[in-house]
């Protein structure tokens, strides 16, 4: 079980790093998040008739969701998203 505690500890540490980097108190972080929200289509559909463009837009959105997960979810919730689901 030690390996799973190390993995959870790693997720906690990474979550803290994201939270510090994208702190809402930090004006620069807010500016970057606003820009990324637009670029990554945080609130828009990623559908495009061209499959290649659609795939690129989905990739951008995946990055946005990862950032959001790490700054909004607690370590236990992150474990459910990124950890091994067949354990517990």
C-alpha cells in the first residue's frame, strides 16, 4: 500500500503547486486563466467539422480541465480522477 500513499502524496503536492501558480489573489494568474479559458474553449463547444481541428480543440480543452481539476478538487477527488480506480 505504500506505493498508493506515495501516489496520493504526489497528487497533493501537485495540486498545491497548481493552486499556488493559479491563485485567484494573483493578478497575473487571473489574467493567464482568463486567456487560457478563451484559448481552451472552457465554456464553448469544441466541435468542428474538420476532425483534425476538432482533435486540436479537444486537446486544448483537456489542458483546461486538468488545470481546473488541480485548483478546484481536493486530493481525494483528484485521486478518483487520476488515481487507480480499481483500488480502494
